[in-house]
C-alpha cells in the first residue's frame, strides 16, 4: 500500500481525514477534508468533487489503521491515494499545526 510520512507532505498537499466527528472537532490539520470512515462510502462523492484531478489523496486518521483501509479502497477505485504513516499522532508529534473546529489550537483525540 502506498504510504507517506508527515515529513513527505507539503502545505498544499490534499489531506483526507477519516476520523470520527468528535476526534475531528478536538483537532485536525487545517484545510483537510473530513469524511468519517463510518460514512465514507455514502459520502464518497464529496471526495471526488474536492480531490485534485491530478494529485494524490493523502489519507489520515489517528494512528494509521483506519486510513490504511480507506487508502486500499481508494486504490481499488483507481484513485492515487497514500496512507499517512502514524496519522494525526505523527502530524502533531512533528510540530504540524492542529486546530479545532473553531480554528483555535486543538489536540489529537
């Protein structure tokens, strides 16, 4: 499965967060698209509308397990996708900004 590290990502890279609502509200990467894994198949159209046509979809969750499952699903659909190793825990650990649903400093739940 294609995998990237937080260090591989640039500010403009597309990020899909598949954590649940309460995790997202506590803290997420600014600019990420949020579609919880539990709703992913039903809301798949939101991703196809928002994702770049010629870029990779970088999928993130808390630690990498759920995002790995979604990455495999996207690859089966023919989408260029990569799992973000370590998830939001690695994101925050690397000093990348985490914001809550009001745009204030957040935390990884």
